[in-house]
């Protein structure tokens, strides 16, 4: 054959199938552009030198990996759908004398053309939009604007290499589809699947059990530590269950609709339900994919937007005052009290020397130890190295012992305790009666207390596990009772901490400067040998890290949501196009026997509403179930504002619903043009 024959055949085939290739190439270009932008922001030097920007850059670097993996999976799926739409055409080429090798060459040149246009166009668009993305990213993480325009050769090279490898794998998969198909099967590919599937109750029930198991895990979790440990298991079970339920359940749905004579034997529903019944097994997998993508979008945008909006409150949960000083050590010594008083006096003296006025201060000392709450008793002898598989993380508890004087000062109360009596409060899911046993010691509970009184709420502001607060008459008498407990490595389990927090009359720059002076003076010169940890932290200094961490998460969530939404659009579009061609002959016959275009439009609307309401409804159910576990995970970041999370979730559902309705309208029009 003449030189250039196969490239011309490839171009001709792509042009004739423009409605299939144009959306595919557009999606490829977008994915390449977003990948380039993520790699540029994550690996270039444009964000170097900014404190706290490292975390945000690490998130974008993780985003590039996610984009590469998701791009590979999704483009494989899309290319398989695209090639399936052309199998009959390849079958005709085979009848006319082309071998499988010849067809492979056509597919090769089509892949080369798609690769070149996608990588070239995507990189060019990525370069063009990179500055806008950089400015938006800087705005979200609180870094000033830069007027320097950067084109990263490294990002271009990595983008070309990654997507060259992806398209090479796509070509191999497409060539495999054609090579191992018989000519008669290629020609009759549009007739495949005409046998209506049977309702598989076993798969449906199995899927429902798996799905409900995922829901149960999500709803059962009480603490963030448990959420972190079980989160991925719950997600995997939910995904598997969604696929099985929608694959089997969609067939059952069609059968139920067909049995409902009042519904089925209507012009609007008869053709649509009959058509769906023949391909619902395949339909269910597509609907499940759409549902999972929508759920990922809703979860990502709800969580990252809530974190970003609530960043100041999260910062205050971590750092209750402008300056927060802490001294820590393992074990307990009677000299700790005197050392803490001297430490506070030194901090006050240094603050006065710096011209700062101390306001709204509070201080306290506590001893804490971790254990396992079982049968109404705190076990301190559990070995996590050997008992990890049997541990219920919801029963892991941290116990804080506080002196009565510190408690009264923090809360403004005037409680009195007799010998052996304690005040007790809990944050979490554990319950106790009139007596509490911690290790080998039993305490009589005089009164149950609230953990949110006055400055007492700052004793444990970020709750990772259930926390038990025990206020004793004299901490120096109780703490030595627990110094003999050691962990698996022989280290003392009891830890002593002293906290001193205060506000000043300084502005943020002054607070950062004072904190730096205190940190250097106390940690490096005075008390480095007395404790394993002495630190001073400024809220103003940490604000940049919080803003840049949460801003980076929000920015990454937006980029990935855009990609997932485009992927969702493409799945729906190809689904409509492929089904439109399958239904074209059916509607043609129906028009010959009197079906009008208005009847066709009404039938299409009936089918679209029946099919495409399922993913968005199931995605909203998934979101409602997963929000509690998301709330618990966000506690690890200091976010404890459930109403805000619910509001963000509601807004995201509304926005996603509007986009989904627009997608429905566009794709239903494309389907209508084909069948009518």
C-alpha cells in the first residue's frame, strides 16, 4: 500500500466518528493540562522560601500521582468504549481484505494522532493557564502574588513521558480488542447483548450485604483513630457493594416496571423500559461508575471546603491563646511543680523585657496515661504489638489526672474533695458508674463534670481517642501510683505536662517575635536538660501553616473534582451515544407504525429520568452515611464544626445537582438526535 495510506485512513475514521473522538480528545487535553499544572506547582521553585508552603506542595505532588493513576484507568475505560463503537467499521474493513495487522496499523496511527494532539494541546493549555492556577493557589494558601512567569522543562518532560506511557498501554489494549475478535463478531457487534439478562437475586443480595456492611462500619466508628483505621475498608466495601447492587438491582428495577401494567403500557414508558431491560447489566456498571465519581466529588468538596472555611477556628482549637508554652517529661517527680513555677516566672520576665503585657493567661499541670477500656475498667497492661488484631480502637482511652486546685482555677468553681474522691468527665463513647478503676487503683466518683467549662476545655482540645478526665485532691499523691507502668519497649507510660498560655497586646509580628525569643531563651538556654520537650508556639506563626495546608487541600480538591466531573460527563455522553445507535433501529420501526417525534421525546425523557436519577440519589445516600466518619477524620485537623460540614455538603450537592441536570439535558438531546 502507498505511503501515508494508514495515516489517511486513521484521520478519515476519526473525522467520520467526530462525535466520539472530539469529547475523548478534549478530556485527554484537560487531563494533560491539569497534570502539568499540578506538577509545576508541586515541583517547581515558585513556592520555595515560603514557610508552610511545603505541606501544600506535598499535596500537589500526591495529586500528580492520583492524576496519573486515575487518568490511566479512566482513559482505558473511555478508549474501550470508543473502540467498541467502531468494531462494526473494523469488521467491514476486514471483509474488504484487511488483516488484523492492517487494522492494528490504523489503530496505531489513530493513537499517535490522539497522543500528539492531547499532549501538545494539553501542555500548551497547561502553560497558558499555569499562571492563573498559580495565582489562585497562592491566594488560597495566603502567599503574595508573583509576576514571574515560569515554564518548567521538567514538568513538560514528565507530562510527555507519563502520557506517552498511558497512550502506549491504551494502544496495546485497543489492538488486543480487535486482534482477538472474529470478523463475524466485529460486523455484528452492535447486535451483541440482545438477550435480556435475568435478575440475579444472589448478586443483588450479596451486594446489598456488602454495601450495608460498609455503611455499618462508617456509622459504628466513634473516634478519629478508629475512622482512620477503618476508613479504607468501609470505602472499598461501599464501592464493591454499589457496583453489585446497581448491576443486579437495575435489572430487577426493569422487571418490576414491566410488571406494573399501569406504568409499563404507556407510550412514554413502553419503549424506554423495553430498551433498558436488554442492556441493564451493562447499564448498571456504568451507573455505578457515575455514582462513585459523584460521591468522590461530593466528599472531597464537602470536606476540603469545610476545612478551608473553618481554618481559623481549627487554629484556635490547636492554639487557644496567642502564646502557648509547654513542658513535658515521662514519669513524675515532686520537683516538677517548683520547676514549672520557675519556668512561668522566666516566661513572664522575658515577656516584660520585650514590652509585652500578658493578658488572659491560664496554666495547669496534668499527668496522662493511655490504656484500653474493657469491662468497665481501664487496662494499662495491653500490648499493642501482640494484640493489635483484637483491639477495638473505640475502646482506646487516654486518662488525664489533674490537681483540684488547677481545675478550680480553670473553671472558676470551688469544688472540695475528700480522701479517695475524684471528679470525672469524659469526651468520647466510654461510660462509667460511681467508681472508676484505672490500672490497679479504684477511685470513687463524687461528681461527673462537663469538659467544656471555662479554660478547662483547652486541657484536651484535639480529641483523637476517648479522653477521661480525673480531678484528684492531690496530683503529687496519685501520679506516683502509675510511674511503674511501662510499654512494650520498656518505656515509662505516664507522662507529665505543664501548659502556660496567654494573650498579649502585641500585633501578629510582635507575637511571632516574642515567641521566637521565648523559644530560644527557654528551650535552648534554660531547660533543655530538664525535660524531653519544652516548646513555645505562637498562633500567629502557625496560622500560615494552617492556611497553606487547608488551602492546598481545597485547591487539590477543586482540581480533582473538575477532572472527576469531566470524567462523569464523558461516561454519560458515551453511554448516551452508544445506546442511541443501539436504539436507532427500534425507534425507526416505532415511527413507521405511528410513533411521533413528540412521543420519542417523551419516551427519552422517561428513560433518562429513570436511569440518571439513580446515581445522584445513591451518591447523596453515600454522602449522608459517610459524613459522620468524615467529621471524625476532620477532628484530626482540629475541625469540630458539624453544622458547617453539613452546610458545605448541602451546597456541594446543590451545585453538583445543577451540573448533573445540565449534563442530563445535553446528553438527552444528543440521544434524541440519533434515534429520531
